[in-house]
């Protein structure tokens, strides 16, 4: 009997985790696995790119979890620098183009297909946005291209367009490399993944760290010099000199192939799957990672959340199902943590705008506490914002901004959200305490107590 043919499109976290897990579950000769990756690298940590660019970690080799050689040694036909250009679902085949050998095209047949095409940096259609010196940062190839620009640049001015997670992380990386950094954010506050009042804390801290952060600054053009390279970024009010420009406006699902093939997409443009990560309406096609939408366990809606933690889990689930086992991915609560210099930024669950969009009635509270007992050396301020559903008191979301010891406290709230706990139930959580680690009432529990009181007052 001929081996079943599995084709994987995309060679990073989801794609190669799926390929590897499916391979382990099948006996030799039962499954032929072919994976296509248009870049030079596979199975790498995209989250580590800002720290590579900033010099905190070595790269790119240190960011690679498993090399192409290692995958091939496990009987996976991994083809780098090969781009999939078309999905022929009726014919059960994909068209590919060899990016290294004159663009030679060919077809490869499949019985089962995994789409792990990731996401692409948002790049608005502005004059000069595609000029040399303007960089999105999504892959290791992107990181290397940015480093090449930084090495060749004669000046030391950098502009980051957008102050989302990638924007603030890249601002730190450029500061660490000795650049004068200006961050241009079109919204009223940086970090649109936080509510504006918490984003204001991030803005204040960024300015204190020497990062010029301009709010309400919608970019109108990237100006270029006589050679066509980026030299400045303009808004309606000013022009900012730039020897390098980094795009930090977030990402969108890379579903161009899927859309052309007629596969189902959600509101954000991400592929829609069932709990087994199978593309809806297609028995032999799976998708995962940054190209899909997933169920938000708090709001009950589909959302696009591009994080490596989800991508790896998706790959394991897909590999189990492709390999003849069974696994599901139940959904997410939207937990993320980041930093800019010594400022830690974290959130989980819903923001106010998400809760309103879901039709939820809620209360919000914000508290200021410290990362350790106030009398213990090194105690630093920490702000915690909490959303709770009116009447039920169900926890809806938490945001944290503070210094050392602040960010990972969001995991307490992530577990509480996943368990569907109320803020009153949270006040009884038995958390670890010692003065070097926490006040006697942990800041998350202080916020829960205040939220419990707000819920009672709202219904009183």
C-alpha cells in the first residue's frame, strides 16, 4: 500500500511541530511528509528576534529549535527557499516555486494538507513604505535584513511606526544598539493591547527611558534620498529623520493562498477551524498558528491572536490528528507579556472595548501596589487593572504595568479566567508569600478584592 502523503505549508512552529508529531505516530512507510518553507530557517523563535537585534541574545542559530538537517534526519522532506504559490484542492496538489534556482515551478500531490503560513507585518499603502531601509520583523530573514541595515547605516536615527508589542520591543532593541529612537503611534496611547488608561502608563515610562513617543501621529509618507533609501518619516505635523524604519503596527494572518482557494476566513482574515484544528468544511485540511482565528474562552467569539505559545500547541494538536490520534485545542484567554527596558507589560482576557463588543456589562477597578513588601529593598510600583462582569462577578480581564516581578503575575489571572472564576473566588487563592516576592496581599488579589466590592456596589 502506498504511503499517505502529507504536505505542510510553512516550516516554523506549527508546521514542523505538526509534521514531527505526525511522523512519530506513524509506522515507517505509512506516511510521506513534505514541508515547504520559503525562508532560510525552520523551527525558530520569532519572539526572540528583537532580543537578537538588540544584542541580548545571539542569533540566528541560538533562536533555532531544530534545524532543517535535524528534521530531514527524522524522515521529513523539508524544502527551504521553496514558496507555495497555489493550492489546487480539487486536484489534491500544491504548486511551488524554487526561489533559489531560477523560479522553477512544480506540483506536489497530497492526501492531507497542513497550512501554517503564519502572519505578515502590517504595511500600509503609503509613499515610500517599500523603500530600502524600511523593515517588517516577522521572520529570521527579516531580522537579518534589519541587522544588515543597522550595520551599514551611517547615522543613528531610528523611527518605529506603531507602538504595539513588536513596536515597543524593537524600540528597546534599537536603544540598546545606541540609536536615537522615535516611536510614532496613530492612537491616543501606545500598546493598543491595553486599555488607554494603562497605555498612558507605558507612554510615561517610555519617555522616561529616552524613547521619544509621539501619540496621535498617523504616518503620511516615508521620504527617501536620491538613492531611494528611507531617510525620514512624516506625519501631518512633522518629519522625523530616520536611517532605519521599523514597522511595529502588528500583523495580519497570511491567508492569501487560503483565500484564493476558497477556504473559510473569519473577520480578521484568519482561517476558521474546528476544535481539532481542521479547516471547517474540509476533512483533510488542517491549519494553525498565526494564520488562524481561535475561540476566545471569555467572550465566546473568534479572535486572531499571534503568539508562539498557541502556534506550538496547534502543531501538536494537528500532528496528533493527522497521525491517527485525537487531540483538540479548546481556545485561549488572550494572555501576553512584554517589556520595554525594565518596564513589564502584561494582559489577559478582555479589554473594555472587547467586553462592550461582546455585549457584556462590567465594572473596572485599578489599584497601585508594589512587587514586594513595601519595606523590603527593591520594592517597585505596580498597577493592576481588573474587569469583572456585573451581577455574576466573573473575571473578564486583567492588565498589569510595572517593573521587575510584575509581568508574570498575569498568569494568576490567566488560570482564573480559564477556570471561569469570580473575583470573589480569587480573593481566597492560596498564593505564595514572602517579603522578597510579594506584599502579604498580592497585587492581583488586592485588585480582586476591590473588583468584588465594585460588583456588589453596582448591584446594590
